[in-house]
C-alpha cells in the first residue's frame, strides 16, 4: 500500500505529533479518516487522486493510528473537533499549504466540518462522506438511529467502562463493527488494511482516545455547534453517502447540509458506510470532479 508516498511524523505547534503520508503534485487535498480506522482507509482512493494531478495529504487524526494520543481533561477538550481541526490546519501550514481542499469520512468528516468553520479562509472546498452534522443527528435521535448507531451512546459512557469492554477483544470489536457498517461486505477491506486497523486499535491508549473523541462529540462539540447555529459555510460542500447505510436512509442528506452551507451538492454511492474502500473508484471520481471544479 501507498507505493510512492512519503511517510513521516510531524511535530505541530498544537503540541502533538502526527503521522502523515504525502504524494503527488498539484492542488492539495487533505483526506481525513474515521472510526475505528487510520489514514489507511484511503489506500484505494489516494493513488487515483495523485494520478489526477492532486497533492494528497493523509494524516492519522490525533488519538488514532500512529499519531499522538494526548491526555484528556474533564471537559474532553483535547479531543474536541476544534482541537482536532486545529491539528490539521497546523499540519497544512507545516507542509506549506495556505489554502487547500479537505474530504473527511465518518469522524474525519466531523473534523472537516469544524475545520471549514474555524479556518474557513483556508478551506477552498469540503467533502463530507456518510455523515450528517453532529448536532442534527443528536437532536433528531430516535429508535432506529439509536439502535443502528448504538456506539454513539456506548462510547460516551464514563471511563473505563467502554475501554475495558472493547479492550477485552479489540480485533473482534473492529471486525464486527466494520462488517456491520459495510452490510457484510468484508471483501472490501484488504488484508493489509484490516491488519493495520487491528494493530493500531489494539493499543489501549488508542481505545481510550477514540472514546474521548465520542465523549467530546456529545459535550463540548455540541456547545461549539450551538454557537455556530445559523452561520452557513461559504465554501462549496459536497456530501456523499452510502445508499445502503443508515445516514442515507434516515436523512435527506443534501437538504440537511443546506441548512449548514450555502452551496451543497451530493450523491449516494451503491455501498454501505465505508465509501473509500467499498467504492474506491466512484469515491475518487466524485472527489476529483468536485475538487477540480471548486478548489483549483
């Protein structure tokens, strides 16, 4: 995986170091992964974007993969999307990119949303994959959502309950989650990719940090989102979702995002939750087309 990509750790002025892979020449695209994965989730998409003439940047979010996992606090601020977005803005500065496009899947989409809000002058365009805004999803919670996304309510329980339960068999947990969210399409995940997710998620520090990500989402992130109510994103927004996944079944995804952004376009792809691995060619094509029109 990632032949021709540079692989390094970069110390940021936010106080953490992140692992990042980079390759290609041209307009920069920052790709952010979700839970319970790492930057490896983009290994089928990234080469297409490089071939299409983009500079591709693939970090592990703080708390995930081989990036730092700082201690948290009672208010979970170190794992707020504001803190995680600040990391990504600092990373792009360190790499010499003042303005860039960003795409985020799952939790990475929530970081991308906050990055576009807090650093809007630097974000040319943003693509969010298989999410609706966090505040909307919490305020619209009903039985089907709570059942399908039970982990939103499990992971926010006080430490160490979810940490101990996941840590008892992290490989089983990861395989079960990814099979369920992909609607059983486990062939979408390469052996190398799955091994990487299991390696990283078997670290107790990673399990705890990712729980803190969700605890922040249910507390301090909602405070930040409430403060932004009524303020629409000015840059173009693309929303992609899996037509077999719960997000597309519960929400009119483009309509929801139009409540949060001035310009929105979007499409469903024929897959479950993991668009970059279940439908890599379609995902890469949609991102390339959108960013070519909006961010170059």
